[in-house]
C-alpha cells in the first residue's frame, strides 16, 4: 500500500512541477479528533509539517483553520479549551442558529471566491459588498458590547476585549 501511495504522490508532484510549482513532500502524521456534545459533533484535524509545527483546524460543526502550534501539547490544550467552550455554547438556546449563521458565512465566502475568480465585478459592486461586510462587523461589535461574557478560559482571538 505504501508503494502505491508513494507512486501516486510522485505523480502528483510531477504534474505540479510541470505547472511551475515548487513541491516538497514529506511523510508526516495526520490526526483526526472527534467528540460528541449534546448530539453535536465537534471534530478537528491536525498535521505535523516538515518544520515540526502542528497545523490545527476545526472540521465540525463548521470548518475553521485555527492555528499553527509549536508542540502537540499546545494543540491538545487548545482542543481542550475549545471543547469546554463548545460544551458551554451547546447549552445555549441559540446554538443551532449560531451554527446555521456560521455555515452560511462559510457558504458566502465560497460564493465570493467564485464571483472573484469567474467574473469581472465593478469597483462599485466591490465597494457595496465591503460596506455590507463593515456593517456586519459593526453589528458583531454592538452585540459584544450588549452581551454578558460567559467564558473566561482564554481571551478571544478575534474580538477586542477592552470595550
């Protein structure tokens, strides 16, 4: 089986080299982690790159690249915190709406990429989309200010906490 996988990888590398890519292959470790919390799946994948760094992403309930870590211990610690945060979030009466909104945001991101790659959109339409994105950001900031913080396991990665 390993010979077949190596042969396939070599073929892929050759095709990419022909396209002008720089290709580096390595044998590595890929881990999948699954939890079930109140009927919801929480899944992660991480791999170790050639520089011995760990790339972690959440797969479910929605895909999200999380971070690159120095050690497996750091990966496990973040998964532990993330899982505890999801356990708390799963108690919310709004969890299904949260997951639905996040899923829709992912779909919109993919649609936007298709729009960018397949169509020549006008500057006016691009500016209009930016205005809507800025409005959503404003709404998120307003909701944060109006809402009670319930989780203190770590500081948020993307929200300002000095409101």
